């Protein structure tokens, strides 16, 4: 019998690729969206749509009961819903933690708990790692987030882990890039225009995961991974900003780019101003005080060995291969 899966946050960058991968693997696929959610990348006629109201517990539970009565419970749930930037930091708490708690409680109260519930979290829950010796962040390290975003994600993880018998898996993802993504696209666009901006003069090691490798890892973990564990998800290699720039330049065919190293004090000022403008215009800015702490962090290396051992996580795309495919998409879509 065909397995069925629910993907929350399906209208987002990662969500669209999760839906695509689930369909490719033959799952009966449900996409949780809101009435205002863009369905630009959710055009496959095989997709089932459902609206979940996380702010109304009774209504949420009624929706789950109605769905189970007609279709049965989901075998797998990937909770991909989350906020990464906002004009109000309380949104991180409400959406990343509060909605997770409401959803888990509703699943339990309606006896619709899936076989596996996978939470899409973030490497930001760990906070700054070793910024002198650059030792990769280890699964045995104690999480100590220094951003509102990271704190909200850690609270969600902690609640999930506190629910006795609830079948969870957690993915702590590093920087995710690929077609449709907009933040790394801005960096690529800047390099195309001849400028590459980096933050701080001290060495910084960056890590990435191509979106197609990420979603393949999600499905592999659902199908054959053990429960009750949190995994770091990243390509097993670190890059400097210079290496990132060189790859982008080569893939763009750009021969001359001016590297601009911004001192931390200037980046901090820009982030504060950008956040203020975002609040005035009610449009969340990519740059804000929370983002500054992320940009400031020098070491994003992490140990992915447990994911490799437990469900054979093996990214197929190097940063070069992923950027090549992403840049080709940006060009075909008219973004570049």
C-alpha cells in the first residue's frame, strides 16, 4: 500500500522540493498551505492540499480528525514550517516553537501521530562553535544558541524531545541553497555585478547543503533512519568566502570581481538600520540584529557522521555542482 506524507510549510523554498521528492518516491503527498500561500512551485496535479490553523487548537484538531476519518492518518510528517526573518522577534517564538507545540499536541489528542515526525531545525541551535581551532561542531556538544531564531528552534526541539513516545527525528541543517532560493541568490547577483561582500577579517569557514541533497536525506531518514535523534545536515566540506566567490565567478564566466571585506562594526550598523527600515515598512529585512550574529559566526563546520552511519546520508552535489545547477535555473527563470 502506498505510504502517505504531509509536508508543512510546503509553499516555501525547501517545502516545494520536499513535495517534489515525495512525489518522485511514489508517496501520496499532502501539502499544508495557507490560503495566501504561493503555489507557484506546487503545480503537480497529484498534490493534495490541506489548510492547518495552528492558532486555533480546536479547529486544528477538528481538521486532523476529519482528515483521518476520510483518508487515515499520515505515515510520515515533515514539519518544515518556520520563520527565518521577521520585523517582530516574537514571531520566531510563535511560529517556530508555538506552532510546533500546537501541532504535536493536536496529533496526540486526535490519535493521528505518524510513524515518523521529522522536524526541520537549524545548525543555529548550536550557537558559535570553536572559532580558534575550527573544530567541527559535534553531536555531543551542548546547544547554546545566540540568536532569537536559534533559541526558538531549540525550544521546538526540546519540546519534541520531552513528549514521551513521540516518534521524532530532527534535522539541524546548515545553509541551504538551490533554485528558487533568494538569500544566496543575492550574493550571486552581487558577484555578477562585480562585487563580493564578506564580513569580518578573521577566517570564516562556511558550510552548505544543496536543496536536492537535503530533501533526499529527509526521505531516507523517514524510510530507514532511527528515531529520537538529531542530525547535522551539510556537505562534508567547508569553504571560505573566497572559495565561494571563485566558484560563482567561474560558473558565471565572470573574470573580475572586487572583494569587499566589511568590518564587523559596519555590518552591525547596517543590520540595525536595515531592521529599523523593515519595521517602518513592515517588510522583513534579510539583514537585522539576529542576522548579524549569524554573519559574525566564524565556524559553521559540523560533524555529519551520524547521518552517514544511520541512514547513509551522502550528498551527491559539491558546492560547485550545486551552484552550477542553481545558476542555470536563475538564468532560465530570468533572475540573472
